[in-house]
């Protein structure tokens, strides 16, 4: 049995506006996941700090990606997105 499985979540060429919407929706889904975990009553303080930090990292990464896309589309108005997901057993 393989120790990991890879799949392409996103692989393609998108208009900047399509890419922005797609990335915002993915980031929001992950932020919502962390927000749900924050609402759990049994979180240790370290867990809360980690989740809050991770939310800030996702928000910052999204801002940087959107800025990059808008500044780098080079008049074509299109960008390629390649998002591989790797699942490993632990």
C-alpha cells in the first residue's frame, strides 16, 4: 500500500477574475474549517494560538497571491494555477 496519494485539486488556465474567485473560495473554506475548530470547547491555549496563526497565514497568502496575479497577468488577463494535494499516512 502506498504511503501517500497525490491528486490535482486545481490544474488549469483561468482568467484573473475566475482565479481570484476560486482562490478566495478555497481560502474561505479553509478559514471556516479553522473557525469551527476554534469554537470547540476543549481547545488548549496552544491549539487556539496555532489556529489563529494559521488563519492569518491563509489570509496573508491569499492577499499576496491576488496581488501577484493582478501585477503579473502581463496583459493576457490569464493565469495558470497548479494545486497538488498530497495525502500521507502518519
